[in-house]
C-alpha cells in the first residue's frame, strides 16, 4: 500500500527583519529551503514517527523575491513512499506582502502591509527524504486535520461567521506524464441537457477526433441507439469503435457499466469487440435517486470476461470500499497488478468530491498503481485539477459534466479536454499521445 502518499502539511510563517539577509530587506532563498525542510520533517513525523533525514533536492525554483514582513504559506505533499525513501514536492506562496524598504511609499505608514488577492508562488522544489527502517515507528497515520480531538458540541460558544479557509495547495513533480481520457457520451447525459452530445457513430467519431486533437489519448465509450437511449449493443459498439479507429489512434475504453438498471449479459456485450481497455465498476453505489448495482458476483463475472477479452481493466471506484474490492480481486487472481484506478467523485449518494477525500483514496491504493480522477458536474474542473497537481491522470467530458463554466454549456467534450490539457501543461505535466498511453497502461501491441 502506498500509505502516506498524498499526505499534505502546510506551515504559515512571517518573515521578520532577522530573516533579511540582503539590501532592501531581501530574504535569502536558503530560508525557504529551511522552511521546506521543516515541512518535510512534519510529514516524516506524521508518516514514520521520526524526523528522518533530508537527502537531496532534485529541483529548486525561486520564482519571486521575498522580503521581511512577507507572510508565507509553505506546503509539502508526499508523492511516493519507498522502503526507506519518501519523495516530496514543496511549494511556498506569499500571502501577505511586506513593504519594499527600497521603494518607500510616502502615502503609507511604514507598518502598512497588504494581503494579496491571490497567493503568489515564490518557490518550488522536489526532494527526497530517508527514514532508515530501524527508525520507522509506523505510527497510526495522523492527518493534520484530524490531529485535534473533536470538540464537545455542548461546550461550543455561539456560532461565529464562517471564514473560508485558504485554498489547499499541492504541488506536482514536474514532467510527470499525464493521460487525458475523454468521456464523450455517457449513459445519463441527455440531448435535453446539451445539444452537443454525440449520438450516432459518426458524431461519436467526430467528437473523439476533436478530443484527440485537444489532447486526449483515451476515449471512454458508451453508445446510444437510434432514439438516443443508452445501449450496450455489441453491434452499436462495433460500429462506433470502427468509426473512431478510422479517424483516430485513440485508446478505446468501452464501458461495462452501461446505464443504471442493466444486467451482466447486457453490460458485457462490448467485450465481444475485444477493446483495448474496459471499465470494471468495483462496487454498488447510490447514483442520484437510482442505485448502480454492482453485486460482488457480477464484478467477478465481468473481471473474468474482461481478462478473457484481453482488455486492460480500468477500476471505477465511487466509494472507498471499492478499492478494498480491487485488492480482493487481486488476491483472488481476477486482476493482475499494476492496477489502474479511476476515482469517480461527487456522484450524488457516492463519495464526496473533496481534496482530502482524494488524498485518502490515494493512501489506499497499492504501490505501483496508476490512477485518474473524474468528478461530476461543477466538481469536474477543481477535482481534476487537484488530481493533476497530485500527479494523477484525468477524465473529463460530457458524460460527467456538460458545462464549461457556470451557465455556459461546453460545445462538446473537446473544450473540456483542451482546458484540462492547458492546465496540465501549466503545471509542467506532459500530456501523452495514445502510443505512450498504451505503454503506461500496459496495453500490449497484440490486443
Ligand atoms: N452510467 C453509469 C451508471 C462505466 O462506464 O463503466 C456507469 C458508468 C460506468 O458510466
Ligand atoms: Zn461511463
């Protein structure tokens, strides 16, 4: 288990006159590295019960000057946990700017300072720490937000106005490759919700091609019948897959989830087309006012059929227990590692679309697994962006969300893919082509 991956801590500090090293009250970059070291130490204590050792920085960027009087928010996240090594990513952001003594403002008192409207990233780094085996105490993993005992409600004072906490910042190792999946049809999205939903094989292939152009390397595929109703018909899948393959080199991942209410035989039909990838839904979940039924025998039957079709399964998880089910399937020999998870967050009745939820899910997956984030409706953008910061892959598209922004329909899935690709690149992520996606997903050339 990658216990601890995603664990995040944040320090907030004020830089004082004693931190200023150069003329104009400028602060030495070494002070920021010291703060990264403090963050690393807290992470190690929470993870291993030991302060550990900082072994190496792999990349350090100083992006803006710091001065006495600045307030910093310094965040670190555990990105990988080895036997003794712990990889981390750090980010320091200025949230309050002290005055520049070199450029005094005659209109302001010397003690004047401003809270910045948006935090400013001033430094980033990647680092590796080590905790020797004999010093690892494996304490119960104490997440920062859980460290305080729950308050006694009866003793609480009158409610006060709620202050919105600052956004949690998680930084990403640069140059991590990223697979963008386009979920362009879905089973629940309707033409009444958006006129941009593709329905015929030709419309589906055209939209797939637009998504490929925008940065997608995988298409998550559902199909519709002539009335636009969701279908798992083998023939309709064959038609859509052939149309997509004629226009693109996308990895085609067929749904075995289908629509709510479908049973095993209906859902399994696309596997007859021997897709490179297929979804395996890992548990039952309330799905809005419906129930998406995935009883354990059905999961096992689909896992066997996916294996027999030579398809790589993507494990759709809507609840934390679905990860446990994936572990059980490995133990039963129905799945082989490395696993590829898709966390579908924010289904009404399922697990919430919140950063700390994703971070906990990540702590539960096996070492070496890859993972992606999908999220429903308005959660799609913030949660997929959070996933990208954490180093994950991403799924966007009309299956999960029809809006580009509040009140503005996305004109197909391609604009959502394009925006995700742009965000990924802004983080230094490399959006991969389908050929590379196949390698990363373990799709062999023969499937
Ligand atoms: N339509 C949802 C009930 C999948 O594609 O595997 C299930 C779904 C999952 O879309
Ligand atoms: Zn689906």
